[in-house]
């Protein structure tokens, strides 16, 4: 990934963020992308602002781990 920090609007949903990241890292249709916040997968309907409010670190950042996997093995 070309960037490791993203400033996004608080009303952006996790689903929209998935789309943004998939496009940026150019995943193929047969590759799945997973986000993890505090070792759980956040719902795609939650906003990034709500996710930040609940899970941000003491340094003021929201850390999101990601993984991609081929859906065909």
C-alpha cells in the first residue's frame, strides 16, 4: 500500500472505506479484503467516526489491520 495513514470523513462508512482501499491496492475480484479493529471485523455499515470514537488509541489514531486472501484458495 502506498500510504499507511488516511484522513477520511467521519461520515464515511467502513464499507465505503473497503471500496476505497480495494481500489487503491488494486485487488482482483477473486481476492477478499478483511479489516480488523481490536481483533474484530467491524460492521460495514458503521461510520469511521463511530469506529474512531469507540476504538481510537491514546495517541489519537485509529489503527486498522487488514488482510487479503484469495477466495479460491
